[in-house]
């Protein structure tokens, strides 16, 4: 198996941690792609998530082409869908409070799309996963205490299952790694079946 460089096209702390836990040797190169122009378009949560992941992976691919570096490039995008509405990352503490009040004592869907390509290859493969997450019933004061942790920053749905939010997540139906921001089992299959690259054979 080729010893190709793996590029994670994401600044997400949670996705990087997922790669580290899987003992992958990777480098982070953050995409400069702006998501704003797509957020007003009439796309389903799944369509939007896949589109954003593809745009991010293409942006970083151009950077690698410019550098002349052959690499596997992986991008992801995560959205929360609740009652037909898309919930992204909170803008500030008040926005985080508004989001968490909606999700409180309810079940929402967490959608994570991935897009994978190789520097000098036209192939782009994308997939997605959906996980249902149910919250316990918290008081407003408890929600405010959680917000003070700062975990809501840069996270879709204003929470992180890896940390303090694990205390009030009642039930998860689906892939645990998807909730953290990237469905690792989907990534494993895409790399193995489409790029002949087996992550189990990669040594850190």
C-alpha cells in the first residue's frame, strides 16, 4: 500500500481527535472556502452537508496541486436537523442558549457528510451518515452552566458529545463517531473501496 500523506481539510478539534484515536498519521490544512453563499439555497440538510464537504475538499485539493504534493484529502461537514430546520454553529452565547433550549428534552438528527479525493485524481467520493441524539430535560440554569464551559464554540448544535454534554445526552441511535463530526466507518470503506487505501495498514 502506498504511503500517501493524509490531509484533514478541517479545523475541527473533534475530527482531529477522531483521527488521533484511530492512530492515523495526518496533517491538517484548513479550507478557505466560505459556506455562507450556500446556506441560503434551497437544499435539504443532506444535500447541503454533502455540497459543503465537497467544496472544502476541492479547495484544499487546489492547494496540494499547487504544492505538487500527492495526498489523500478528506473534508467533512456537520449539520443538525431539528423539526425540518437546519441548525449550524452558534454565533455567540445567546445563540447557543437559543439552540440548546430547542434541543432540550427532544431528539434531533445529526448529519455528517464526508468528501474524499486525491491530489492528482479527478475522483471525488462523498457519503453521509445520520445519527439521532436525544437530550435529557435540563433547566435553563443547567443549560447556562453548560454554555459557560465554552464547548458550544464552533460546534453544530452548540454541544460536543466528547465533553460535558455527555452528561445530558440520554440516547444515541447510530454511529458514535458521526456525532463527533466524522463517520469513521464510512471513511474507512471509501478509502478501501475507492482509493485502494486501507487505514488499518497505515502506521503512525
